């Protein structure tokens, strides 16, 4: 299982980049949750509460083809 460990400042950069890509692709948190096999509230929590799950970060990066 892949992991991305983010410091608080890296989390800010990561989520900003992920949201930018999501906007470009027209994806919602629900869409991303379906892509990674997680519940929507887990993805929403990751983006809004500085909840830096190293596994969810890796799953989102992979689903969005992010270089991280």
C-alpha cells in the first residue's frame, strides 16, 4: 500500500493542487471517493480538516495522476 506522509504545510500545497486538478477535470469529492473506493465523508474530511491520512493522500494522488 502506497503512502504519502505530509507535513502541515505540505498538506496545504497537496490539497490545493488536488482541488485544482479536480476543478479542471470536473470532479467532486464524491467522484474522487468513488475512484479511490472510500466514503465521500473521508475525502471531504481529508480536504477540510487538515486530516493528513498518508493512505488517502496516496490514493488521491494516484487517482488524479498527481506527481507527488
